[in-house]
C-alpha cells in the first residue's frame, strides 16, 4: 500500500464571493488555505471541491481516490443534492474518513451519518474561546498543548444534539459562559468521523497554526486503515452440519 | 404525569395476507399478537398501525400520543413514505422510544437514525438460536434467565453494520456457526432505541413467552422519562459580561 | 419487590469537626443534610455511616440492605481500610448503586472501580461555576433546567483522568477559564455509578435545591433494577452434543 | 521519534515446567514463541519477562523502555506482587499498551485496570471455536478474514464481567453452544488495552498464524502515540481575571 493519503477539501465557497470581509481573509476560499496547509505535510496530497462545480466536485472518481474528505458548509446546506450526500455517505461507510468543520454541523452529510439534528446554541460577538485538550494521547492532539486559545470565535453552546461520541477530544470554554464538545469522534461503518468546531468564516481561524495542526493530525487519523469494504447482505450457507428441521409450534395450533 | 405508557405497534402487515403459512400463524397480523400481549401488562396501553393505512397509520396525532413505537417490516421498506419516516425520526429525537424488530434492521427509520446500512449475513433453514443474556441487570432482561432458546430461527450473522451500541443486551449463537448482536440499545436525541433480532414471520416467535417478556420490558424501558424536547438552534445572549471585541488578525494582513 | 429504596450516605466527617467554618455550615455533618433531604423524598429511606465508626459504618449487614451508597471524602482517603473498600466494590459489582461526590474523585473506592488515577486540576478561590445540563432527558436531570449556577465553587479542571463515561450528564464552565465533566455515569458489573462534582465543604453547596434534586434523582437512578448478582466463574457442561476430540497439532511436531 | 516499538512478553511460565504436555508444545515457554514471532516483524523489538525472575522481570527500567506489555498468566495470579501490579498499572495509565491473553482475564493487572471481577463461564473439552471478525477495518484485524477457526479450544462463555468495551473486535462461537466477546479494547488513562481470548496452554494456539498476526497487529495498535504522561493533580492559577469573592450563603444562616 502506498503511504500517501489523499484528502479532498470541500467548501461551500459562497461567503468568500459575497462577503467582502470573508473575501479579504480568504480570497481563494477557505478550502485553498486548508489544502495548501495539507500539501505542506509529508505524505499528504490534497485536492479541493466546491458546491458550484458539477456534482459539487464530488464525482465517483474523486471519492474513489479520496482517503479523507473535509467538509465546510454554512448557508447552502440545502443546495447539496441528496444523491451526492448519499454517495458521500456510502463512501464513508466503506471506509473513507470525514472531517466536519464548524457550521457543517448542520450539513446533510453530518446529519445523515449521525441520525440526529445536530442542533446547538450560538452567538456571534467575537468572544474568546479556549479549547481544552481532553485526550492528549490521541493522534489528533499530537503536538497540541493543554489548550488552544482563540481570541475571537462564534460561540456554540450545549446541548449539542449528537449521539454520544466515541471520544470527546476537545471541550470548549466560552467567555460568555457556555461550554461545548468541540472535538468529537465517531466510527460509522468503516469510516472515521471527526467533528471540529472552530472555523468561522469572518475570523482568521484557518490561519491559526494550532487549528491547522489539529486538522492535519485528524486527516491522518481519519484515513485509518484505508480499507474499502462495500455493504453486502449475503445469504450464506451454514458452516456447521445441520439436520433438516421441522418447525416447532409449541402450544400454538396452526 | 400519568403512569400509563402508550405503545403503538407498527406492522407492514403484508406477509400475513399473501403467505398462507404466515396467515395461519398470525391470522390478525403480528401487530395484533404483540398489542394484545402489551395490553395484558399493567400500566401499558397499546394501539396498532399498518403500512396500508392512510399515512401508514402514523399521523401526527398518533405519534403525539405515543411513548413508544414498535416496528416490524420486511418486504416493503421502500413503500414507507420518506415524509413519514422523517416524522417518526423527529418524534424519536424528541423523546419517543423505538423498538425495531428482526427484518426491520433494513427499515428506513432504523437506517435514518443509525446512519449505517445495517446489513448482515442471513440464512433461513429453521436452525436453532440461543440468545445469551449479556446484561442480566438491565431493565430489558428483567425476568429473563441466562439465555432464550428458539428451536427455529432465521439466522442473522455478523458483521452487523451498526454503530457501536450503547449496550449489547443479547448475543446470539446459531446452530450453523454464526454469532450476532441480537439485542442492542442506542440513544438518539432524547429517544431510546432497542433493536431485537427475533421475529421471523414463518415461525411462532411472537408467541414465545420469553420473547414477549423482552418486548414488554423494552417498551417500559424505551418510554424513558417521557420527555418531549423539540430541536432548536437558538441565538442566545451571553451569560457573562463581555467587553466589545476587535478581531485579532494576528500576522494575517487583510 | 418493595418499592422503597435504601440509601446510605457515607461521609469522612472530619472537616466538620476540625474546621470552624465547615462546622458552622454543617454542624451535624454533610451526611446528615443529605440524608435528611433524601428522607423527605417519597419512597426513599436513608441512613448514614462515617469513617470513624467501626468498619467505617459499612458492615456486611449495612451494605446488604443498601440499594445505593453515597460517598464523600477528602483528607482521609488513606484511612479507609482496603478490606472495606473491597467489600464495597464487591457490593457495587453485584448491583448496588454508588454516587461519588466532589473530592471523593480521589477515594479508593472510585479509583478501584474505574482503574484510573482520577486526577484533575484544581483551584479554590470561590469562583462561579455553571453546570450545563447536557442530557435533559436523563432520569438524573429530571426537573433541572438548562444549567445550575453556583456562585462559589472550588474549581476542578480537565483533563479528568477517568475512563470515557457511559454518559456525560453535566459539563461545567468556570469563571477562571476551565471546563470539567461534572456529572458522569458508568456501569461496573451490575452497579451504576454517578460522579457528581459539586460539594466543597466550605460552601453551602448541599443546601442548594438543584444540587439536592440531582442527588435525589441520582439515588433513584443508581438503585437500578436492584438485582443482586454475585460473581461466579462456573465450569459448565456443553449445551450441544460434542463428539470426543483429538487435539489438532497442525504442522507442530510435539 | 524512533519508529521501532519495544514489546515485553510476560509469562507466568509455570505450566511449561510442570505439565509435560505443555512443555512438549512450548519447551521454552509461550513467551518465547510470542517474542520470536514479534521479532520477525519489521519495526518491532521484543523482550521477555517471567514470574520467577526478580521483580517478575518487570523492573522500572524494563517498563520504562516498554511501549507494550503482553501478559499471560493462569495458576499463579496471586503470586504477582501488588507493588509490581501497581507499577504496571501506573505505566499503562501513562501510555504503555497492554495485551491480556486468555486466562489472564483473572490477572490482578487486568482486574485493577477494569475494576470488575472479569469472571466468565468455562469448559475444557477441546471443542471448536470460531472467532468472528466484527471490526474488519480495525488495525488489529488487518489481514484477518471473516473469522478465525480453532479446532480445539477451552471454552469461555458469557456473561464476561467487564466494563462495556470501547470496541468489540472478535465475537466467538463455540461448538458447545456459548458465545464470548473474545477481542475487546479499552483505553485507561493514556494506555490502550486489548483482551484476546485464545491461548490455552495445552493447545498449539500460539503457533496459529492468524492468532499470531492478531497479536502482532495488536502490539502496533497498543503502542499508540507512545506518549508518556504522568498523573498530576496541580493547583492552577485562573486564566481569566476574577474579582475577589465573598461566599454567598443564600438563605443559610451561618
């Protein structure tokens, strides 16, 4: 098996075109900043895909080649076609990793894989956030200290309507008084999923070296064993010898 | 709060009409046998609903009044309307319990709540099954001994493509050589879910007193706290005083 | 089965004798305040036990009759005899519930049941704590709103060295900048365990009606099914007919 | 960080001296067979340690250098000194991996880390076992097919008295009618633990290529991030400015 992992960074890529403040921060889109960072890591290749490309840039061929998909969306979740969501979901269940960023908590793909609304409380007043590293021995937090501090963040508060995570990696403290499970992992089928809270488009979150490091670590972790195991529901023969059976109806008269 | 729990037993109710052997066993449908049993329990009321009723018998009013929904389906999963599936899913996430029986592992509602294919191996040669009680202190196994033995069962074998359950209550041994996680619990949103493997339509499974007892226990368990908490994603004010913020762009020139 | 649950409140009961401020707050000991509250609830009986009683008040007879044990300790964890710890652990594994309060995170019984150090960060400057209710449909949070606010608390901060809880019920926000998993559940053997963070002896925490309500709810929850299943490791006969076997050594020459 | 992982294989090493049949199979001890296999893997170094060595061969220096410890014991669990058990436990909580084989389910170290009795049913009639691979995308099952079949095994049956595993990797079917969670993972502190059921001393289990592959895979997995994080309970200063506090006694008169 080759050792290079292939990551696709998917971005809604709308705010960067319509909001001057966002364009100023991310003139080529957040996906470009993330892909450039990932390409700087040894053993990682990165491509990008965006909502307004044909098939949202997520053709069968693109997903076939991907070990990990990173997803950022916010205002246009509804414009993502159901058939593409189903395609991505199938690919995750087969073994592709998925990293879901910030406002993509409300993306169709995240909701489809978790089965819940993924709702939360929110507030946007550029307050301080401190992400506590609860699992310092997890691959995702390699090289991360006790916490990551962000001077400005959109607040997300509990209750976050998600299934109990396999592991909670980061817990956030917010200046305004809330807390949040900001880094969570789940396995679904053979795919590893990581939700990572930071990433509001009007702050320079994706230039923060610690945030980038977490995303890079998460990409390696989510690639997992790089299996590809399609779903199947086979009718199988017995492994042990079984004598022919009559149905035992007990006391039931039939 | 009144103490009576309201259970709705939903059945596809097709095999009983089209397959003479099934009709013989369950002339009024499997749902009727289950509902009759549930009504025999103190503090339990039971109603039924079937696929061919308007809205599959699952109107808003029916779901509003339900504490627990029991689901059996097999050949007509695709005929269940997506809008009704969404309605049931929302109601589970708000707090209604859901008990999923046997071949309903492939029902839309189970797949929607779990996010996986829920596929498995299978074989139908009336072989013996022994369900080992792995959690003898769980409410669902109250009054159940070390195991339940079924003389004839359709076999379901691992890998069962489900998210890791909160608890595995029963593990099955099959005469032909397979094993299966036959009783599994999950919480999704505020709803409790129990998958219970037995229930093949051509065997008198739903007349077995131990199987019935498990289903009755599960109904009480799944009713939970009988909360009703709708999903919401509110914009909230800070609880702590926060001074006005400027965005800190660090080294990023914007 | 009778419906009354029997709770034993265990307290180290030293600070109340040696620290005037604590004695002022809890002249008869924290255990007395908690037991009085529990006795005020329908269907709950409460007794107390303290470190300096013979066998720490935890005789076989006391534990036999207990459905739930509540534990508060701080300065004298080491004085609890190992034999009594083992006795309590066995009783929990058989099915007795255990509620561990505040500084009892470092008690022998909690460490023995969880297998980890249960260490954490701490600070005592009477700062504000807000306990967010993350599982509003759990029996433990019945009647509790979005959060509980304590004007003065000793701070406990992550990383809390515990096994991943079955469920995190409360997450705390602290004025000084930390977060903590303040309400956690685990099952060990047949016993249900709840760790609840509040309870510092120099603040009137155990007079707070919300804190008391949580403890009362937790007592009912931890009583569980009130089973009593001793540990056993039986040599059992096969359930299926097996023909006599020769050992298959494969290619190994022996 | 060097990439070689250091594994120590610990064996009680008594049966091989006292039971002719076991000596014939494992003349140099089971630990030697396992260590030889591990040394044959790229990037793995292996040493051995046994009960009758000073400090059971588990000096501070040996544990310091170990990334993973493999443990086999059966008849002499009680002879393992408590101080050494505590030393190993501390090292696991700091980050060393631990692989517990077969009858070591009753070892002091396994019980100390899990907090439960780890009891089970058993029978020794050389019956057939089939270990179903429930997590084919987990690192531990790399290269393993749908199941591993052992022609002769001691039977272990449920209920296995363990905390709910993080993941169940293998589920066993036994010819005599039982099932068992035969491959289970837990994290405790920063250490990864894998329990693997096969390994009865009178059968050539540790010559089976599939069993060896699982143990080799598990050693790599358990090495994890090779962190070393000692336990600490620091008194920390606030990260946020806090004004001096008076205790709020509410309605309590003190």
